[in-house]
C-alpha cells in the first residue's frame, strides 16, 4: 500500500499488486465549495498522472463524502477528470455509497457520464467489502484519519496500522478514538496478522491508555485468530518505551510478537 495524495478532504492510496487505486473521502468534505472542489481535482490530476498506467481498477469510498455535486460541477468533472479515465487503462470502477442520500444521488448522476465509455464497467455498492471483492476477488478495507491509515487485506489476512507524523498533537481521548477504528476492523475481519507501524508515532501511550488498550482493544484480537504481531518501532524513544509497556500483557498470550526498524522488515517477517 502506498499513500499517493492526502488533503483535508480526501486521500488516495495505491495497492500496486492489485492494480487498484482507492479514493477515500472524509467528513471534512462538507466544508467544500465548487472552487475548492475544482482545485482539489486539478491537483490530484497532476499527482496521480504517473500512476494511471499502473492501475486498471478504481474504488471510490464515499461513505463520508458530504458535498452534493451540482449539475454544473458534474459537467466540469466529466470534462476535466473523467476524460482522463475514459482514455486510460481503467476498466472497472466501484462506488461505495455516501451516507447522505442527496450527495449519493449527485454522485451517481456524475458517474452516468462514465457509462458512455465502452471499456468501462461501473457498479455501486453499499459495503466496501462487496466493492473490493468485485474489483479484486478479495476484501480490502482501507480507512484514513488525520493521524493514521488502517487497512485490512484478505489476501494475507493482515490488519495494518500506519501512524502519521503529526500525532504529537494528539490527546489521550483522540488516541483512543484512533484505536477504536483499528478495533472495528478487527471485529469485522478477525485478522490472522497485525502490523503496527509506529515509526512516525510521536505521542506517548500513557499508563491509563495502556490499561484501556489491554481492556478494550487487544481482547478483540485475542478472542479470534490473531497469531502474529509485528511492530515497527517509533523513532521517538519515549514513545517506543510506552508502546512496549502497552504490549506487555499481550505478549503473555500465544502470539508471536516481533519488533523491527523498518516496515519492509516487518512485512517480510509476516509474509516470508
């Protein structure tokens, strides 16, 4: 997985092995206006340009998309965004529906323009697992926040958490909210392997949060089939010490836990 683009409103991630590009909208999209929307996509057109020959599938996760696309903006989108998709190698596109009915209707109207491309197949789904299964044959569920990316890949039964560098401004309750996202993925998919990339994590896990993790988060992994946990150690010594302390209890269970300096080493250990 490679994060290609991140803004206040959305994130693009590439799953190169699957030739899959995922666009993930977040709830800040409710603050968009037409001009910002246009600037956003003109910028992503430039950033994504080198990757279009590496993908043939697109998944648009609009679950948290909150901005209705007006008819004029739909026309603009067709002229400046879809024109590249129509002329490229993308053959399958999946749209995961917005929770906002009005927004969803406007998105479907926007996507009607793609149906004129003879090599394009477009489907709309309520669940991201259904969309990714249709696109790749396996479930891929990727979620983003301002502080992390967390994603599950069915192909290797791995749940991955990657922290971002701006975590130094986190507060304890926000850290718990971030781990709630990880827990929700664990409840849904029951991973066999867990990779926590804490390399950029710069917020220490205080004793109260360590206790909360052992009581409210890790049990959801332990009660199912988790057998391997790889940790990419934080570059902040104090943060890494607090993470080691948080993991003391989980190490007493029948789980293999190992720490690594790089995500490449951790991934190779999990998937030799």
